[in-house]
């Protein structure tokens, strides 16, 4: 197996040039399938993992549960793994810094931290608090022995909490505070993605969803995106299939959709190929 130190360095290097896609597994099996299918790196998905526990996304999974899950994903393949750590599981900047240290203990090569409070309504942290939390996270990540990619997320556009002007101001401040990767999920259009990219000097992550879901990897790369996330999209596609099949069974009384199932032997082979070596 590739050592963790080698994975951490490889993950850091991926963010220095070019453009790559980082898919989001929700369990060991999906991680191994994605690795066997050619993924260069993996990222956990808070929503996808919460769904496996029968819980809704955003604030319903504990830090310990998330880090145990991340440890399992790290062990599943030889690929570097980034963690979706929501708001760092704390409001206090010092506790966010502790989450970064625990993330490295779990074997993660990076993580994302959101500026969203995990309370009812999911409001955004005020500007100064959001920046202080990223600054504390950056100081913690910079103290680690090997590179750690800290992705700072400005989620208020996606959550309907603030506009693009505020999002741009935040990612600029997050970069100044030490974030290695900047991310505004679900921008309204390509023009606003370009605005984010132009506002910072560091690498930008984009989510292949919403208005950007029709773009190709080549198009993202040409715009200057460094990393492309898929978030919970693949996990939610599996849930769409589950719902479609169950509706076919319960409403139509047939099993016609089973004809679309993947071949079991192929899955066996891919899982074997994607396992940690």
C-alpha cells in the first residue's frame, strides 16, 4: 500500500497544477469501486454518509462517527482521501483546529470546513467568526508534519444565506487566513464561477451540480478550476434507483428494472481491484 505520507504529498501536488475530479464515496464498497474505476483521490460526503445511517444531512452525525468513517475510507484503497467535516463540528475556532488534528490522525490528506452553523435553519457564521475559524484551521494544518489541503467553503449562496458579493469577500478572506483551496458550492452560473476564480490566487474547487452539471471536465479545466467535486450526487443517484425500483415493485408489481442491474461478477472484480494492496 502507498504510505500515508506519500498519499498526503501526492494530494498536495494534485492541487498545484492541472484539474482533477474527486468523487465522493459513502462507504468502503463505493470507495473501492471508485478507485477501481480510475479515481485519483477520494473525498467523503457528509450527506452520503448520513444517509447510510438513516439520518438527514447537516449536523446529524458526530465528529467521532465522521472520523471513524473517514478512517475506514482511508484504509479501503491506496488513494489519498479528503474529509467532508461540515463546520468542523464546533463553533469555537480552537475546537475546529482540534478537528483538523484529529483528521490527520484518521489518515486524511485534507478536509473541507464550511461557514455554516449546524443549528436549525443552518445560518452562516458572521464574517469575522467564519474567518477566525479558517485561520485556526490553517494554523493547525500548517503545524502538521506532512502537507494537508485545507478547503474553505463559503456555503451561504447554496444555503440562501448571502449573495455572491459576500461569497467572494469570504473566499478572499479565507485565502488570506491560510486556506489552500477555495470553494463556493452551487454558484448560480458559469460567470459567477469565473468570478470566484478571478478573486483569489489559489486553487478553486467547483461542484459539478446545478448550473455547472452540464460542463465537462475539459470545460472546467479551461475555466481554471483545479478540483471538481461531485458531492453527494452519486450517492443520491443510488437512492434514486432504489426509489424507482421500490415504486415499480409496490405500485406496478413488477421487477422490470432489475434488467438494469450491474453484473455481480464485474462488481466482484472491481471490488478486488479497488481494495487496499
